[in-house]
C-alpha cells in the first residue's frame, strides 16, 4: 500500500511546535526534579533499609 504524504497547514505546524516545546520543557523540569530528589536521598543520614529479623522472616514464610 502506498502511503499518502501528510501536509500540515501553517497553523498546525505552529501548534505542533508549541506542544513539542511544552513537552520538552516539562521533560527537562522532571529530570531536574528527579536529580534533586536523588541528591536529597544520598545526603540523608540513615537511609539504608533495616534488615528483617529472622523471626519476621520465619513468620512471613508460614
């Protein structure tokens, strides 16, 4: 099957460009927020998980 070439109007191109710019801005913001959260997690003392005691493991296995 032959594919038809899609021709966008100037208005559609402009709208697409605005949407893509907004998405890129949101993506950049999310990346920055994620990095900030990761940095906070690394700096926080006592962030390591406590190991389950042997008693808790035995109860969970039952």
